[in-house]
């Protein structure tokens, strides 16, 4: 059985699930960080398409032309991706990263909720608020469940094995 078979058949199912969810989350942040940095209009077009799909009103703010906010957004989203990667790399060692990770995303979720409350015609604010709230729940639940399962379990039982730990 190869690595992938070992991964899916390992006895630490919550650890496996954590790894899968956090792989998706890492990519969910790393790829948009590149888009925000190098293709801001494409990123904004996606937001506008979601807003239109949800029946939202016209959004005329020139977001993609703001370098200040674009650079901050790209740096923040890249940081979220990096924090997710650190947790995947070694959940035991970097578990504390969950705190700033969740704080940053919860602040964004709260901002989206307030933005939507103040301008309900921008429905992509509501969609982003819901998505970020669910993401915060994933930040809290999956690492906690996985860590509880692997405490006291030898690293050799885990696929992938935590980096920097002894066998």
C-alpha cells in the first residue's frame, strides 16, 4: 500500500480529516493571495460575479485599483495560508497558531457582517460573512479534534508524520 493508501486507512481518522480540511484551507488562502497580488481585477470580478449571482446591487467601488488595501489583503490572506500550512506541518508544535489564525479570520467575518448590515444590497458581503464564519468554526474544530486524537499516539502511526518530531 502506498502513502496515499496509508493516509486514508490510518487509525487517526480525525487527524486525517484535519489534514484534508487544512489542505483545502491552505490552498483557499495561498491561491487568492497570488491573485490579489498579481491579478486584482480578476479577483474583484469573481466577487462581482458572486454578487450578481446572488441578486446583489451594482458595486461601483474601484477596489482593484487600491494598492494599499490590495497589498494588505494579499499579505493577510498569505498569512492565513501560511498559518494553515504550519498546523499541517506539525499540529502539536504549532497548535497555538490557531489563536491568531482564528482571530484574523473572525475579524474579517465580523467586518463582512457589518458591511452587509450597512449595505444589504451587496450580497457578496453576506456570502463572505457566512463563508468566513464557517471557516472560523473549521479553525476551531478540526485542529482541536485532531490534537485530542493524536496526544500520546506515536508519530509513526500518523500519516503524514509531524515534521520535526522524533519517531
